[in-house]
């Protein structure tokens, strides 16, 4: 876990093409990592990404007409949030989900899964892991299956998540914003979408949408927080120099760091946020 605020620029993240069959037509896809594990753990950009002991956050790009090879299994929970394009999701027993922009696929540990692009738009997909996984631990399975598991892939549709305006001063000029979350932390932790969000004891994932000319109220958390700019442009308000953020740039704040982001553009600012290492929250409220 980094002890300082870190900005991770999309332009500085060289895409890698090292996952199974990633350079073969029909399976072509690339990865970048904003937050990843230490040496020996999944992290496609170790020289640039924030090093974490508790989570990974990155992006997969996959052109129309391609899919992940076979199905694969992780030892940790994997979460997909669709930024652009549409996917069809498969698991090991024949369940199929179709997910589009701002929809989320939640894949518990041990569940076989894969996606393919559908429609006529190339795919951008944010992937998140609720723990760090060693390189080589994930397993790819070929063939028609079935590959049964104890759980299944879950689809959380963005259209089903009601905007929550209950944040501090969220309805006041200067701070107009709303939030929603696909994945919520343990019982008692902030949850903007009770009954809709999937609960995870390690990680929370959501979106805050800030109107032009508005910002967060400055705040801090007892756990690390990472923001990824999904749409629009932002300025980070913090101690130290001003930091400007564009689409697919990320910024990482260590625990107890005061911060806020301001919409610096003319369109709504969509910020994906990740709260990791939520054991810190449990300790803070006890």
C-alpha cells in the first residue's frame, strides 16, 4: 500500500498483450493496471501502478469480434464494470448475461467465466480484484464444459441503481453530485444501493457523478481510495500542487488523506471509486 497520493496517467500505462492467446485473431485484448500487486502478483504495469497488498484495478480493451479464450478461474473475486461497448458473459454451466456501459459483472472466486464483445463498438472494461493474486494462479479451461462451481456470475445493471443524493451538501450548489454503487462493503459500511449492490467484505466499487462547476466536500476515509475518471475531466483538491485528471487517469489516496475532486469540464464528471482493505473500516467503527 502506498503511503502518498499517487496520480496514474493513462498515457504512461503501456498496454500488455500477455494473457492467454491475446495476440491471436478472435482473442485479441490488452490490459493496463492502475493499482496492482507487488512483484510476483498480477500487475501489468509494475513501474507505474500503485502497489497494493489488498486489491487490483485495471482496464481491458478488446475489439469487436473478439473474446477471452475459453473460460478462466481466479482465486479472488473479479469485478467487471463496462465503460464502452457491450459484452456477453459466459460461465461454466451455460448462464449468459449481456452487459453494456456502466453495467457490472460480479464474479465470485472459483467461478469459471469469460466475455466476448457484441455489437459494433470496441470494448473498454474496468476489471477489479478484491485481493491480490499471484501470477500463474488463475486457470484457463478449454472445451465446451460444463465446469460447475459453487456460485455464479451476477449482473448488476446500472439502470437498476437509483441515484443517491444523501452525501454531505450533495444537494447544495457548489457540491451537486450523486452516487451509486455496484459493490458495497460489509454490513454498516456506506451503501448507496441497499438490496441492489452485491456485498463484499474486502472491497467497495461505485460511481459518483459531479455536475459541472461542482465538487466533493473534502473528506477522508480510514481505508485507501482510488478514483478513475470514466467520463469528463477533474481537478484534485488536496494539500500540495493542483492535479488535473482526464479520461482514464486515476488518482490514489492513502487512508486518512483529506481530498476532493472538482468537475473542471462542461459535462457531468463520472468517477469510478474503489475502497479497498475494508478491514480498516471494521476496525475504525469498533
